[in-house]
C-alpha cells in the first residue's frame, strides 16, 4: 500500500498544482470589458443601460459603476452592494423582487465577485 501511495502522491500533487495555477491564471484575467460587461448587458441594461438609468445607475460605463462607492468597492466584493443585489436578482426577493428576470448563474456571481476582488478594472 505504501508503494501505491508513494507513486500516486507525486501525480496527485502535480495535478492539484496545475489546477491551482490554472484557476489563478483565470482569475487574473477578469476585466469589465471582456467578461463583466456582457453579464450586465444580458441582465441589467434594460433598467441600467444607455437608454434608461433607474436610480441613476448605469452598467454600460465602468466609470459610472465606480462612481457609486457603495455599489462596487474595488477589492471588497463582500462589502459591495452589487453582490448583494446580484444574489437577489430574479429571485422574487429584495430590491428587485418585482423584476421578471432569470437569476444570475452561480458562474456569473463568481465572475462579478472575482472582478471586484481583483480591483474592478
């Protein structure tokens, strides 16, 4: 049994290290223009886009998003209002409870959190 463990350990360790590096590389590449804006276009532009800005918030402009310091706090997704609202979006609860929409996917939520934690660039 020790022989099997001793041969499997390096394989498992290398696999885990490669997966970890791949995950870290993916996280480094999250930007507003490439990954975040398409999520906003699909889910938010109807009420917060170029034609309509409910509550003065628009998601088609990174500068405008960042001008609302309670909405997005670069480096702090846990303290960003966007994440709280995004979790509730389409769920029939919270601020957007009357909006008929599909909830954001877990992948979209993770993407938004990662983007904010990386500095919201």
